[in-house]
C-alpha cells in the first residue's frame, strides 16, 4: 500500500504545474480625491444654484479568480478576472432639496500575463517554491465618478428642482462605463504543497486615467487554489 501512495505522490508532483486555478483577493492604489463642485443652472451658466460633493476614496478592494498554464517550453500564461470596488459618500444640494448617500466606484477587469520563472526551489514529492516575473495586457471597465453631466441625466424634474431618480442613475452608469486598457508588469512568488497552491502577486499597472486622479497604480493580491 505504501508503494501505491508513493507512486501517486510522484504522479501528482510531476503533473502539477500544467494547469492551476483558484480565487484571488487584494488591494490597489486606485484613488479619487473627491471635492466640492458648483451645480450650474441650465438657464444661466454663470449662476451656481447649489453644489455636489463626493468624499473620494483611497484604494480599492479586488476579488476574482485566476487560471494559469505552464505547459509551454519557455514561458507561462496567467489569466486573472475579477471586480474592484471602492465605497465613497456623496451629497447633492440644489437649493430645493438635499440628498446624501453612499456610493460605490466599481470596475470589472482582466489581466493576461506572459511570465517566466526567475528562480525555483523543490522539495521532492512534497513542495515547490518559485519566484517569477512577467509582462502583460489588461483592461478595466469602470463606473464614472459623479459630476454635472451625471446630475443632469439622473435628476427627476431637472437639476434645479428635481430629486435623484435611482433607475436613471442605474441606466446612466451602464451607458457611460469607462474602458481603460494598457500594459502591466508582474512579479510573483508561488508556494505549492502537493496540489495546493498559494501565490503572492504584485503588479504595476499602466493606464490612461482609470479615475480622474489615477493614471498608473500598484496592485497586490493573494491567491489560493489548486494545480494539476
């Protein structure tokens, strides 16, 4: 019986690494400073009729899944998909009504990375650890931050005397999604025990304004999964 167990362990160890998948969660440095802006009358653009405020946010939380393939001769392929969220508060005062609420900046994303092993250490039949680096492409599709254009579209009864229409807000966010792509650099450390897989991933992401205050940003995430 012990020989069967040893053979199974050897097969598991040799097969490991062709395909891996699991869940990932992390934080990044995406931010928006927020601020106070005048609400401008549609009738007279020189006369402010109120103001809107958003408190902004510092950092977003991400949650997603990943898949990698390292059966290629020289490089590995890594794919991650997920969502990023950052709550913030906003308020509207148009001289007729004042509205305050919590809001969420949200983004769906993917990262596709070609990566290569830098160094690897093995404990036969038991564990494997490696450090790797890579370069890839990404895309983020995010919601816009609140501004005058949004207010004009979502205030029921007009911006000067209206109130917020939540259904119009939902439609506006869906119709005005912001798509932003580019390149990223990736550095990671992986620890494998049998088929159980843990990775720590750091990325530096190049974008062209994922929020008004963020062009490039950093991302760090922790992964848990299986490798076969």
